[in-house]
C-alpha cells in the first residue's frame, strides 16, 4: 500500500513538473511575441486628444512625491491630473499641495470625496472625482506608479481607434530593503508578468492592471460607471473585462511603469500576498486553480524526493531550474528591463516555495486586509469587517 502511494505521488509530481516546464516555455514564447510587437510598434504620437489622469489616494507610499512628479513632467500637449482623498486629514494632501506649488502651470486639482459610496474606498473616490475631470480620455493608475516622460504619448494614442476600448501596462516592482519586499518585487518581475503575457497570448487582453487603465469616458458610462464596481476588490480587472465585453479590444501597451514597494514586515508581507492571491482567486477562479501546475521547482523537488534521488529526477530538477531561470531573465530583465532581477535571481527558488504556500493558504479563508481595513471577500465582492 505504501509503495502504491509512493508511486502515485511520484507520477503526480512528474506530471506537475512537466506541466510547469511547458508553462515556462509558453511564457518565453509569449514574451518573444510581445517583444517583436513592441519593436514593430510606431513611436510616440505627436498629437492626441487631451487626457484626464485620475489618482485616488489613501495615505502615503514609498517615493510617492517623485511618482507624482513623473506625471507632471509628461511630454504631452494637454492633460490634467485629478487627485482624490476620502479623509480631509489624509497625509497625501500635503504632497498634492506641494505638487501644485512646484507645477503651477499644470492643471492639478484635489477632490475631497466626503461620501462613502461602497466598501471599495478607491472606487468610491473615483466616482466622486469623475465629475471634476474635463476630458473624454481617462487614464487611471495607482498612487505608487512612476512613469517616463513619453508615457502618455505611448499609452493614449491607440484609443483613437474606435475598436480599442482599454489599454493597460506591465510594471516592475522596486523593492525596499526587507526580504518580503524583495520577494514581492521578484515575483512581479519573474512570475506575475510572465503570466500576464501568457494570458495575452492565449485569450487576449480581457483585463486591466492597476499600473495603468486608459479608456474613454463614454465606454465607462456604458458599463455603469465607477459605481458598478463599488464592492469589487479587483476593480481594475473588472473594469477592463467589462469594457472588452462591449465588443472592444483590450491592448497591453509596450510601456513598462514602476511601482515602489514598502518595507514589509513578515506580517505585512503575508497579509499583502494573501490579499493579492484571494483577489486573483475570485477574479479568475479556474485560471487560479490551474496555477497549481505552474510551480515547477516545488514539483521537481517533490519528484526528486519521491524517486529517492534517482538520476533522472536530478536531471528533471536541472531542466526545470534552467527553464524557470530563463523565464525569469527574459521576462524580468529583457521585457521589463528590471536591473534588480540579476542580483536577486538566487532568491527565485525561495520565492516560488513561498508562492506555493500562499496559493494553498488562499483557499483557507475569505478575509483580506487592505490599507488598514479588514474585509470579507466572497465571489470578488467586499464586505467590510467592523474595527
């Protein structure tokens, strides 16, 4: 009986390892496809319609002021930036006022969103900020996103095509000094973005990422406005998915932006990883379940143990490690141009083991912590847990 169980574990582990190697190959192929298309894409447009940038805020993030400044330095003919906070005492207000003083030539406005329209405070703010935005073209991004000077010139022009409905961007994480922060940055650059590229290749861009959402106001109205997403945690994903459901095309821009990660404590790291995992679990349930077959290194280690150190199992582990590191380098270093991937490449096996543990733990509950608040998450919808 024990021999039979041992054989079954070995067979399942080998299947998992081979499936992961195929997945890594798919990510490499999709990265190559993306790079070819990015190289062939036209350069920055010289002129395009005016744009409203929407920035919902709550509290402060690392390098936040410099990230704000990057949006004020755009080489773009006409745009405005609308910031929104729900708390009139929010510390982010001071940074916005400092920005207004430094860039008086820019149209920068701050909206205090006094109504609580739903459990997702970010979306509640956006719904109250939108009436203050003047333009048809909207660009939404998280508060910790930093961009290059040609960001708007490259992201916005595809919206001139009436068949295009949503533009989103890949991003790289810039880590703080803690291990948790470095593991998260490594995961973004060497795993998460590879999955995004694979999804783009297999099913097209039917989603949005918080790094950037660019769309038309009229299309937002057609899907019910921001109010339709007040109780969703994965609001970025849902907005992109609903706009594509109108029969419009979603596109992944060639632009890569940066996000600055906080110096997580161990508890903060776990809370953030679980929130992220449970967000994806509820937004893309079957795709998330299928992630089990993408944890190549843990599967290969299990194969080695189950095979009692057989030579072929060592060879399988070596092949898996080569493919995993190749994926990490191509996606992280080549596609995202993340110069921090190489120094921390040795952490990839640890990161993958931690990711598997988070994946398993994500099915054990529905509680998430977000910006100091606690929620119950059910089918992607939030219910606030009283303090």
